[in-house]
């Protein structure tokens, strides 16, 4: 019980910290816990960090960092995932234009070997896509299609999701009800190499022409027992993004960096 209370306290603090920033990630945040060990009880903590430098019309030094924290007991599991991208140094007059981040907290309960109940909340901010704040609340079920004890995984999920979104440059506020369906897969090629894939489809219940699609892929190369090199690729399409002609329907990101297990 003390561990659960500590976990809750830490992430209430993180959640409030993101909220106070008043500043939301790509249209769909690709959130999956494939870096943690599926059947391990107790605590697991993974940290990710990468730096990148670009020079075109300005010189920019940026950092992208995040954590995955999991606590598992009996049939229950609490997972926290967050990430934040920020500019450390730039010659640009608007240094906050690259700032983005999210905090995701999810509860899983294994009803049986195949069916998992899920509930989650998520808060995002994204200066790039001009989203001041997006809050998600959702619940649904996940079906594990592989029942063996290997590290490979294949699952599908179907959830209901309430979405509150405030645009940054306008007074527009959206309160929507969406379906969120996904397919997730992981293949462990060897002890050192693993590939994870996930895709999301998120339409409005009352307007299926307003939908989002996301595809994510991650390649993990184990360097040491607690250290890995990770490559992540994300592709997102939003049929109706924020009201700004400069915001594209299609966005993508490619990142590589280091992952640490504690």
C-alpha cells in the first residue's frame, strides 16, 4: 500500500507540473509499454534521453527525455509514461516553439490470460502544433492474442476516450467523444534486438470524417544489461487539426537515443 501511495503521489505531482506549464505532443501520442518486462512484478523504471543539434535558418540545441515507470502486483498494473522536448540553446527569437510534452498514466487489470481491462488519463502540450492543452480520459479492453511466455507480443485494444482540447492561438475549445482502437506487436529477434509496432485509429463517435491515425515503430538494441540504443519513428495524420493554415495534416518524427533501466 505504501508503494502505491508513493507512486500516486509522484505522478500527481508530475501531472500537476505539466498542467501548470499551460503550454500539447503530436496529434496522437504513441504510448506503449513494450520496453518494460511484461510479467515482472514490483517496480520497473526506464529512462530515455537524446540530444540533437540542427542548423538551418537558426542554430538549435534540443533535448528529448522521458521515463516509463511500472508497478505490478497480482493482476493489477500501474504504468506512467512521460516525455518532454525542449530547446536548450537557440539563435531563434521564439525559443519555446519546439517545446512539447505529455504525461500518461494507465491502470491495467488482467481479467484472464486474454482479456485486460484498461483505464487511462493523459495530458499533453504542443507548441509546434499550436495546442495549448489536451486532456484525455479513457477506458476499455485489451485482448492479448499471444498467450505463450515468450517476449513476443500481439494485442488489439478498443477504448472509449473523452478529449478536452484548447487551441493555443484561438479561443477554440473542443470537448469530444472518440473511439480509440489500436493494434500492438513486439518481436524479440534475439537477446539484444527487439522491434515494436503500434497503430491507432481514433474517430469521433458522431463524425467519423474527423479521425486521427498514427503509426509507430521502435527498434531497441541492447548494449549493456541496463543500457540500450533506441530508434523511434512516428507518423501521424489528423483529418481536422487546429485552425491554422500552417499546421499540416500529416506529421512525422524520427528519434534515436539511449534507454536506461533502473
